[in-house]
C-alpha cells in the first residue's frame, strides 16, 4: 500500500513540476514578447480608473454579470506613423455564468456621440484618441463596462495568421474579384517584396495572413459593412479554432511569435488567467452578434458621410441581453 501511495505521489509530483515549468515558460514567453510591442502615443493610454474609461455607475459590472469583455480593435493604418481608424471593432466575451464564448461586431459606420468631439462614425474615435477614446465612446453609447483592449493593424493581423499557418475560409464566387483587388493594395503596401497570390476560384481554401486580411476588408459586395463584419468574425473564429488545436507544449512559442504584433493593456497574469478560463469552457461554439441589430437602424448622409443612425437605446438593450443571457445556436 505504501509503495502504491508513494508511486501516486511521485506521479503527481512530476505532473506538478511539469505544469509549473510550462506555466513559467508561458509567462516568460509573454513577458519577453511584450517588450517587443510597438510603442504608441501617450494620449492613447488609459490610466485604469472607471472615469477614464467612461464607465457610468449604471453600467453592469463583471462581478454582477459574470461576463468578461475585451475590446478588439483592428486599425486600418498603412504605416507605424499613422493612427488609423478602427476598421474592425469587436467585443470578445467570456460568459462564465453560462459557460459560453461570444463575439460581437460593431459596424464601423455607426453614428454616435464621441466624448469631447463632434458626433461621428464610431471608428473615428480610435483615430482621434486611440484605445482610450474608443473605450470611452463604446462604454458611453452602449452602457458597457469595458476596461481591456487589444489592438492590431493590417501587418499585425497578417503576422498572427502566418504564425498559425493560415486560416481556412470558404470564399464565395461573388467575392473573388473584390478579394483580389484588396489583395493588390496590400501587396503594394508590403515593402518586403513578399506578395501573396490571387485567388483563381471560389471554395474552401487556406488563406495566408495577407490574404485573410484582404478577405476581412471586402466591402463592395454583398450587404456592405454588415457582411464585412461577418467576414471579420469568421477570420477571428478560425484563428481561435486553429489555436485550440495546437499542442499546449507549443503554445509558449506561439504566444512569443504573436504578442509582438498586438498592443494591449492586459497584464501577463490576466492573460494566463483568461486563457485558463477559456480552456475551461466546455461549449466550443462561439456565438455571434452584431451592433446595430437588423431593423434597428437606417442609412443617412450627414456632413457628406454615409452613416448608420440607430436606435441606441434598443441596441443597448439587445446587446446586453446577448452578452448576459445564454445564447442559442442559430
């Protein structure tokens, strides 16, 4: 009996030592990679208090809802000297109460109030004041409690997708020509000389980083910005799915390769904690939503801009319902 007990204890000790070594390696990879992140202008920084993030006293808290939200911003800047606008705006949500992962898109042409600025498209907030003003704008217009953000530009998203060896996307026939036009622009921006090939036919195929960015930016086909947000969510879901299939032992090296492409205010400790929480979710679906919802907005031209004017009270209610309640498969 003693030999059996000692054997069991020895196995547990090996597991604990191995797990500890893995965790230290993962923390080290993130910490080292964070040191390579590109510096951003000081006015983009948010100091962390709720007033700075534009959070109202009525906004539901994480403790109250059990939902952890992270703002994901994709910048359209063409070089490191530009600020760019947020070409993609998403909220990634970990619903710990219902055990679900959720991804919500905010259409970039949504016309909103921007703190300290004239009313404008919601994507202008990032250009005016980086993640800080984007957080304030979204929190105040949709009564949210967002404090965490992750930003990435064209080149960063390309690098992340290349690090996971591409993503599988089913390209529609109507998308091929528009895809190739956007890809031409991205190829011209690449000063390294690395060009990604055109698509010659529709169907399911593996896209490299630059091709996936081109797919995410298609707008002049289908239902305009609405369908583009759907494409962006498809790419994000494919990135997540690809990472799920990677061996945990390879994750530290993958993290080290990916982190330099992003800017975030999420600490190393929070990254580890959030990652562990996500891995603990048994429901492997990612439930999707879009703001503004169908039939809650109309297109208008304001100051020469084509924008979406929405019923913000209705959309706030619908978004909160999606984030806080159990989502159903469509």
